[in-house]
C-alpha cells in the first residue's frame, strides 16, 4: 500500500469517527428526555397502586367531622369576640 492510500484511509477513519462523535450527543439528548419521562410515569403509576383510597362511607364521615370541627371553632371565636367587645365597651363607658 502506498503512503497516499494509508493517508486516505486514515482520513476516512477520522471523518467517520468524528461524524459518530458529532451525532452521538444529539441522539443521547433526544433519548434521555423520553426515557426519563417514561420512567417517571411508570414510577408514578406504581406509587398510585400503593395508595389506599378511602371508601365513600369514610369520606362522608371525615367530611362530617371537619364540618363539626369548623362549627365548634367558629363558636369559640364568636364567643371570644363577643366577650372582648363587651369588655372594651365597658372600659370605654367607665373612663368616658
């Protein structure tokens, strides 16, 4: 083989390897995003299968408890507000 043929073959190998290097990062970037998204969706599906969902009866019971607690706290706030208002009104009448 002549020197010129060896140089030509070496140049071809370099151009082929540089083409592969140039294309490889682009392909990896394209492949990473869908794989990450698909993996995340699979993990999400697996976690949702582990969740214990409440029955309709449990949900109604819990909503009732929340409503009762809100009413009780509302009554306490109303009573404190009424008492504070009366005390301030009595003090203003006392010192005026």
